[in-house]
């Protein structure tokens, strides 16, 4: 997850740098020789606009990242589910029964879809120097079953059960669909949702705070969920 955040931050910082340069025509050489209009160089990534009437539209910086970098994985969780396969009992008697236990382990990824952010989700309070970013709640995006952790138990047979369990291709397809459904239910719990929410607020701030500070370090970044508004 940290690698994912670092990649997004690097891309956004690059975009912020380009934005600052193109927006204000700012270079180190020009600042010392030609520009004497109140733009003070603080460090290589920050500028201060003293007495300037220029308004920086932070939404332009935040929303200009390529879409492929903006599905942020905020949490990964493991889950294990199992089911018992059994044959139809002959005459309904247990002595003819055949059963086998199958267990799947998978990892679910919870993501915040930053590519859904719109201009109205970026609120700039110029007086108090606060940027508020309103994001959607994270959601379960993918469930990846680990093929090395599929456990197929030993077949159990009744006293008069002969041969092994026979499954068709369709049986296997239905089995996997059912286990996928159970994995989804196992992962989409309120506890996991709350944990993912907590991670999302922190990690989205970690992504965008360096970008905002690259333009103006005086701003505070606040991240909240869209449905908390109003």
C-alpha cells in the first residue's frame, strides 16, 4: 500500500511542479533577474505570492493526474471460507454418503476511486487557508484467490459408499461462484468498512498534502467523506 501511495504522490508532485511553472512562468533564473513582482522563492518546490491578486485553483492541480494513477488501495484484507461437497444420498441414507471439504483463502483490496473526484469536491477556503477534499468511501474492488492456499480435504465415505465424488465442469464453476460470494460477504463487514474509512482519510491526505504544499505550504489539508456534508 505504501508503494501505491508513493507512486501517486510522485506523479502528483510532478504535475504540481509543472502547474506552478506554467501558471506563473517561474524559473530560478528568471526570479533573480527579471521578476520583481512579489514572488519570493522559499525552496525549490514552494512559492509565496506576496500581495498578488493571482488566485491558485488547487482543484486544477489535484484533478489533472492521469486516471490510471488514481485508484488508491487503502487496505488489503485476507479472508478464508470453506464448503462441503457431498453426493446425493442413495435412499437418503448416510451409509451411502460421500463428502469432501474445500477451503479457499483470498485477499480483498479496498480502494478509493480518486478518478471520481470533481471540481466541487475540492473546496478552497482562501481566508483561512484550508483545502477540503471530499472523497467517496472506499469499496471492495478485487478479490484474489490464492491458488496455493486452496485446501481440498480428504473424501469421507459412508459404510456402503464406493468410488469417489464426481464433479462436472459446471459443478466446479458453481462452486467457485459460491465461494466468491462467501468471500465477498466475509470481507464486506462493517468492521472492515470502518477500518478502510480510517485508512482512506489518512492516506488520501498523505497523497495530496505534499501536492498542495508544493504550491503553498501555508495551507492545511482536510479530507472528509462526501456523505458527511450537510
